[in-house]
């Protein structure tokens, strides 16, 4: 079955939908990597800069570049006051526009499942990071139900619809990530699971977050008023059987890191 691709056309809506999650899980990921200050960073699939902000605020990079193929995401990132020193480039993870050994650290936060050929993306990160440097990624455990809006997608299924899915959803399994890092020649490979929670003030807060975002929001935009209203009622009943309280969702991601060997 060919599914519609997920489109990243609105950096602000992305921030509400996924940027908040990105910073929650991303902080855990960065604490685990424990980077030194003064390094040359590359943020692959930097999107609207949600995660890039964490690097800039905490790790005093010597330099930092971010690449992403979505101009809308990059436009949002470029206007962020904290990100003025970041070199944002419109590019694809599978063909990084940088020479060999240009960075000390390459990170790929919430992106690997969007890369049509993940092995090529990991090989590119390993190429542009100098020997002794780090190549790391984390991504929602899509196959294991770790996507934070899994219940939204399941409820779409219950009304005969489906949310768009990333092209390489299976790449976020821990065994697949391990194979990808090994195949790219990385050494000292370690992985871990990250669990996070986010609380929405009420159902409307969650609903408007989903409606504006990529993923399920794209499907909702194609449904008529009656269908949307039926879906909304079903989702609300599943999430808030007792009505009227904050809603907490949880997400589970897999993280992996490896070191570039001497060449
Ligand atoms: C879920 S967002 C993650 C953004 C950011 N890293 C974060 O943590 O918020 C996925 C991003 O991957 C980007 N993307 C999609 N295909 C890509 C590719 N082939 N190479 C690099 N980035 C890609 C999208 O444009 C989008 O900004």
C-alpha cells in the first residue's frame, strides 16, 4: 500500500505537535551522550530547530550546522534568536554537503525513519565525523507502539482511516539500529530506551495540537465535517472516559551511539 508522505510545512505547528516531545526525549538523549563543550556539531534532520536549541543552550559548540530538506522547518529555525549562530542548510541525510571528517559529533534526532535509505544516512554521518567522534540517533519505537500519538493513529484506524507513516518506520527497532551502526563501521556501539510523558491541559489542547500538526492532522484535513466529528468523539471517549481532566501521553524511543574508528 502506498501511503501519503508526512509533510513538514509549518514550523510552528510542528513545534506544538512534536517539538515539545523532541525536547523532552532529546534532553535524555543528550544527557546520555554527555558531550564535551567546544565541539563541531552536525544536527541531521534538524527540522525547526527544536532539538538544536538544546545543543546550543547547553554544550557551547565550537560550530554547529543543521541540515533538513524542509524549507518551512528551516525558515522557523532560522528566525529563532538562540539559533542565529547555526549554519542551516537545505539538504538530505543521504547526501550530506560536507567534506570528510568535518565534525566531532553528528546527531539524528527523530529522523532515521524518514530517511528512505537509512544505511546511506548513517554512512554519511560516519563519513563526515572525524575518527574518535560520535554518531548518534534516537527515534520513536514505531513498531513497538512507542509513537506518542499512537492512540490517535489507532483511533483513525477505527474509523477506517490511516495516518501517514514515515517511509522507514522499522529502522527504529533496536536490532535494526544496531545493524545500521555496525554496517557503517562504527565501534563501541551502545543503545538505550528513552521513556517520556507529556501532559495536555485538556482534550481541546490535545485536539488542536494534533489538528495543526503533520501526521494525523494531514488525514483529518481530508475528512468531511461529519467524519471528523465522529472521530473526535471516539478519541475523546478513549482518552477521557470520565471527561474534563488533563491528558498524559507517553512516548518510548530507542537511542544509539557509536564512535568513528581510525581510518
Ligand atoms: C520528526 S522531525 C524531527 C526534527 C528535529 N530533529 C526534532 O527533533 O524536532 C523529522 C524531520 O526529518 C526531516 N527529513 C525528512 N526526510 C529527510 C531526509 N531524507 N534527510 C534529512 N532530513 C529529513 C523532515 O523534514 C523533518 O524536519
